[in-house]
């Protein structure tokens, strides 16, 4: 009689564990997606700041050219180099933004991203459970 209770207890625990495994895997995927999104968001913010710095540098060089009315070869080369660097930085930021959207799209029901309207980058990432509550 005691052996039957032990067997039923083992079967009950095993069954409850089997029902919990899919939920644990979903939770783990949500956590990984949240971490990926956080990493990409931080990299995107740094890339956008870098692009702004390159754009300011480009504007300074352009204003120097306009102020002196000289078309020195070195200044023209510096301007072309600054423009190429700025374009690379902007392309990098665009690629990071695409990665960010792919991560968000891969778990549309799992991640809520609150956007800061001044920067247009995710500032608060909330991972929600099945109830979709806060």
C-alpha cells in the first residue's frame, strides 16, 4: 500500500515536471531575446552617437572650405574621407536597427519595448509572461 503511494507520487512529480519544461524553455527564450535586444540597443546608441560625431566633423571641414574659398587637395581628400567614414557609420547604425527589428519581430508576443521618443531607442525592456500583464 505504501509502495503504491510512492509510485503515484513519482508519477505525479514526473508529469508535473513534463508540463513545466515547455514553459521553462519559453521563459529562457524570452530572456535570451531580451538580452540580445539590450546588447543591440546599446550598440545602436553608440553607433548613432558616432555617426553624429562624424557628421559634425564633416560639417566643420565643409565650413572651413566655405570660409577660406580654397580647394586645397588635402582639404578635399579630408572631406571625402570624412564623408566615407560618416556613410560607413550610418550604414552600421542602419544594420543594427535592422537586427533590432528582427529580434523584436521574432518574439512579438514576448517582449514589450518602451521607446524614448527623444532618442528613438529602447530604454526599458520588459519581458512579459503569458498573462501579458506588467
